[in-house]
C-alpha cells in the first residue's frame, strides 16, 4: 500500500492498534477482536523470536479480514523490512528514522512511517521521501509538538503513538493538534481481558475508542 493510500485511509480509520504477543492464537484472537470492533489498519510488532512466523500465519489467514491492512512495526534494518514486505506487510513503521528503510520503501512505493522526536528528524524524514511520521513516544513529547510540525512542515501527515488514552479527552488533544490518526498499544488492549480470553469485552473497548475518535476528530 503506498503512502498516499495509507494517509487517505486514516481519514476514516483513525485508530491504528499496535500489538504483539508470543502466542499465535492470542494474536489471531486479538486481530479478530480488533476487526470486529471496527479496526481496518493494524500494526503488528516485530518483537520476539517468532514474530516473523506469527506475521506469516496472520497473513495466511488474511481472508478472514478482507479489508484489513496489516503492517509491521519496530523495524530497525532494511533486511527485516524486506522480509516483512515480501510477506505482504501493507506498511512499515520504525521507532526512529532508518535511512535505508526510508529509501527502499520510497523507491518501491511502500508506506513507511518513521518515529521522530525533533523537528530536525521530521525534516530529514521529509527529505527522504516520507510523507507521514510517527511522533514517538507521544506521551513524553506531547501534543504541542504535533502542532509545531503542522506549522513548519505542513506537508507531513502525523501518527502519534505511545501512551495516548482512548478517551474522548485524550484523543481530542491530539486531533486538535492536527494529527491524522493515533497508534495505540497497551492503552487499547486490556491485558486482563486478553489473559481471560474476554475478546468480546476487548472488541467493545475498541468500539468505544473508535467512537471517541470519531466524536472528536
């Protein structure tokens, strides 16, 4: 999926879940719950020895979620990025700007969203062809930084990630600052519900978060 399509998609699907678990069935169940809750863009995290095998199994089950775009996050090097892209990753996300990944994705029309924490990093990402950046960690950097980016680098779309609460107030702060969508991990996925396999409850939480986002955007 090219970055223009990804950015356009965030106009409607403003919450991007960020998730990893070491157990394959748990990952499948969480993706199911997210999909049932209205999620259509999902970031799987490259964490743990079996991450790429789990991602492969998720992609093998993609027919369950026909209009869900699954991307890969926490990518630090080109070889890993290539492996996931070859498996069908719709987009690639990094905690920081990785030049060689940015260049490869730009040249192959693959969405790449690097994590940034300064205006200089945002500018460097832009010069490498990035059209969306991830403010990370969002709860440390703050929403005022998003507003600053929209002022000095208005061509960049923004996806803050990290520590954002799925409440109307928590989301409104960021959308008022001009972001396109919000990445959410542990704030969106209740660990107790996952451990109890309460996936209906988890799906209901996601419905509420999406409704909050739609209310304030």
